[in-house]
C-alpha cells in the first residue's frame, strides 16, 4: 500500500469547502492512537486531540469516534467536549447533546455473554499472554503478547465458549477475538445513526480506520471519504495514510482548510 495523501489533497480540500455540514468519523486504536503492546496503554496524542478539538469548534462540523472499546473507556481516553462517541463497535452510542442509544438486542445478549466469560475464565492461566477484556455488551480476547502455540489454539477455545449460545457471535480483529451479540449491528450501523442524527448524506461524511471492523463503516460511504491508516487491511480506500502520526497531520490540515 502506498500512501496517496498528496494526490488526494486537492479533492479533499474541495470537499471540506463545499459542504455546509460534514461528519468526520474516526476509529481510535491504530487510527488516532498508536497501537501499544497492551491495549490499556493506548493514549490520544496531544496534537491529535488539539486538532480534533479545533474541528469540533468549527460551524457545520461533527466529529464521531467509533471504537471497539466500551464507551466509558473511550470517552475517558478521548476526553473532548462536543465529540460524538460510539463504543463496543457501535452497540452503544452517544450524540454530542448527551442523548444515548443502545443497539436493539444488545442488552438481551448480556446474560449469554456472562455465561461465555465464565467458561473462558481459566484461559489466561492456561495461555500466558492471553487476557480477556469484559466490556459489558461485548468482550475481547486479546493475544498480541501470546506465543504462536497459544494463538493457534485460541480460536477453537473461543468458539467452544460460545457453543449453544445463540445470542452471541465471534469475530476476528487485530490480535483479538471479539465476542459480541449476534445481531447485525456494527461500526457502519453506528456511523449511519450519526449521519441521520447530524443530517448529512454519505457524500458529506468521512471515516478513518485501520482494521477489518472499520470496513463496515467504509461500506456506508460509497461516495464519501474512506481513509485507511496502515497496512493491515487489504481494501480499496480513497485515501491511505501510513500511521496515526499521519492521522494527526491530516486532522490538523483539515481544521486549517475548513476554518
Ligand atoms: Mg483500530
């Protein structure tokens, strides 16, 4: 993948100047914040936060952070006034005015998730480097620090834990197995909810992401700006950036142009 920021800059400038209202959606880990050995160490870089705050302050600009993290965790890490948030891959959403929504069916899957987590409880002891993050509506089984041997066996263990629990499904992400409600609700559904709430069509919307789960948001933007960060996903995106350092630079530039 070759970064194409320079070729696309003029088209993006025109986009920023031609829509009275725009929505900018961003994933958090690996897009805004550099990936860390342990997910708990991830922080929003100061320059990125400042650029986001400048964008939020501009008339006609809404900024939404859509992440796999629990919404409370995400809010605390981003900590920007006036941002919109979606956590748990969009299952829980909060608009800038404080109104919140939980995806249909997500609450009902809680009991099944408790059951699966009970089955998985011995796993971190048996597989060093594996840790389980309980995010309320979903759970992440992390293996970035696990050995190749453990990694090879992990998928079967996770699938075994949800066996017979119809309310749940399992999905891969970067060094993570996600356990989540079986319904069709993802980052793209959340982005669409924000687009409707903010009142913008897809051609006035941008989304930046680095992982397979972000492709669901790209799906909603056939004529919007799809911005891919890093090399981990092989997909067509309108703009390609190298790493979260580029994201910071792009957001700063967008704020300057739109102002
Ligand atoms: Mg990410």
